[in-house]
């Protein structure tokens, strides 16, 4: 189990090639320190257009001191200057490890079973993430909490719990998962991304003093 409070990750909404995401991202990044940001992309979008959209976002993430990870467009990882990628499933993790390690970060989500999580961990992924909706719909909070607690107690590969709602931040952090990934609620908060992130960070004591 981790001996330090959870750090924060950030998960973007799905981004199409014409996404105007610079301002919301900057607002979120200004409100707390993040270890990494996963930029989710439209799997069917034109890669050249996606690259143009992603580059300034990646630069902003890195300027804030976080690792920029791409989901959905593995071929753009090298061209965009991203630090790595986030994949869905243990099979995709295995393929990404053989292609991108050790030069890039490879994290795995979409892990619907404990066996899938262990398989992803066994191939030397940089983290396993529980709770992302992926392609299979929302994951109940009690499952996310149980999986994070189970993993943090036994395994050394870092564990991430994805908080899709504000109310799930504290329970996930209480498992002592290495990271809490802030998801959908950040982008739908009535007072904007910065307010959502600041409120979420206050649920993790070590982050209370964040700007």
C-alpha cells in the first residue's frame, strides 16, 4: 500500500480534431499539481488534424510539469511529442509495451476483471487504472474502491482510481491508490474546471495548499 497521499491525474473528455480545449485545460491545470494528463481522442478522426489539435495541449500539459499521455491515437505519440499513451485492456497494453517501452510511458485502463489487471501489470505497464468508462460503460464506485484497495495492498505497479464524479474522489483517495484521476465532473462543473479541481484537491489532505 502506498505510504503517501494520492497524487492527481486528469482525464480529458473525448477530443475530436476540431476540439477547442485549450482554455478548459489551462483552467484545470492552474488549480492543482497533476502528475499526468490523459488526452482522449476520437478514434475515427483524421490523424493529421488530431496532431494539429493535440500539439498545443501537450505543450501546455508539459509546461505545467505533468506527463502528457494520449488515448486512442497511438500512432501520434511520437509525432506529437507526448510522453506516452493510455490504452484500454491488457492485450493492448502488451502490444504497446513492445512498441513504446522504454522510451514512453504506457498505462492501462479498461481492466474489467482482476485477471486483466494482473495481466497488464505483469507486462511492466507504468500504471493500471480502475474506473474509466472505456467502451463498457460506467464502473460502479464500490467496484473501483474495492479494486484500488486490493491492488494497493498487494502489487508494486502504481494504481490509479478514476473519479468520474466529485463524490468519488475521497473514497478513492482513502484506498491509498497512488493516483486519483479526475474525470467527467471536472468538465461539467457549474463553476468551471478550476473550481472543480480545487474542490477535488481539498479531498486529499496533501493537496489542500495547491494554488
